C-alpha cells in the first residue's frame, strides 16, 4: 500500500512537471529543476510519514475490531449458554411444580389415611337403666349397646361386633359385673375363637376384668361371649364394658 501511494504521487508530480517542462522548457534552468525536485522530495517524505501514520491507525483499528469481534463472540456464547440454562430451569420448574402437585395430593391422601387409622371405642352393656342378662343354657354373644366412644366407627352397637378396619395391633379390655350371687363369666372372641376370659366367684356383688393385645388383619372381628349358666349385670354406672383401640397399624 505504501509503495503504491508513492508511485501514484510520483506519477502525478511527474505528469505535472513534464507538462510544465514541455511548455516552458526554455524558461526553467537546472537550478529551478533542482529546487522543484527538492520540494517534491520533501512533500513525498511528508506523504510517506502520513501514510505510515494512517497504516498504524488502520492496524490499531483492525486489532480493536478483532478484539470487539472476539468480545462479541464471547457475549453471544454467554447468551447462548444463558438461554440453554433458562430452558433447563423452565423444564426443572415444570418438573418441580408437578412434584409439588403430586406431593400435595400424597399429603392429603396420607392425612385421610391417618384420620382413618384413628380407631377407638368403648361401650357399656345396657343402653339405659339397669338389669341382668342371663343365665342361658348355651353360649350367648353379648351386645354392648351404650356407646361411650366410637372413633372410626369400627364397633357396631347393633351387633356388638368390632371389625378391624386395617391390619394392626389392637388392645381390648373386658369388664364384667354381677350381683345375683353367681359370678360373671365371659370371654373375648376373635373370629369365633376364644382369646381370654373373665371369671368371678359367687358373691353378693363382684366385678372382674381382663385385657389383651391382638394382631388383627383388616375385617377380623372381635366381640364378647357370655358363658352358659352365667349372667352379667349393668346399670347407670356402666359397670360392664367392652373397649378397644388401635395401638399402631402394620
């Protein structure tokens, strides 16, 4: 580039000088020609210096441009990276929202299950007043009609049967009283089979108790059966009771 400019300037000056020399060759002497050459040389040196400065400026601007291009590429790369991260975050947000929805539903379900696992009941023999049931000449299932507590509605006061709503460990208690001179005698029955019993000696008034913890499956049944030839008494004080509750599910 530098050589091209010098040649161009030289040709321009040469062309002008030749025209001048052709038209006025008789006017200029050698001294005048030398003076003109010196001026042209000086001008040429100035132009060369200016060309050098311009080239340096162009190089600096080129370097700056390359730097800016590099910076722009880095910015574009960062923008692309941020865009990808935003897409990942959006996908993650959708997944988290779905997990939140599922977890909320699960919590509600567990709360309902926990609520359903609260099982406890207690009932006394007579619905009202006082009286004696028995004796009978055969085993007789008892119905404890006065419901004191029946959380979970697992005890049926119409049949006297407790039905396990879920598998778990349950604790039951049986309290029996009598006052007619014959001791009370009853048994706790699971699915038709005796588990424990209460017996009382003959006396003017007697009260006996027993209890047991049973492992029950869902829909297993527990109830109380009166022994043959024995009776059981109850009154407003609820002396004879059948109770049970869930210790923990399994």
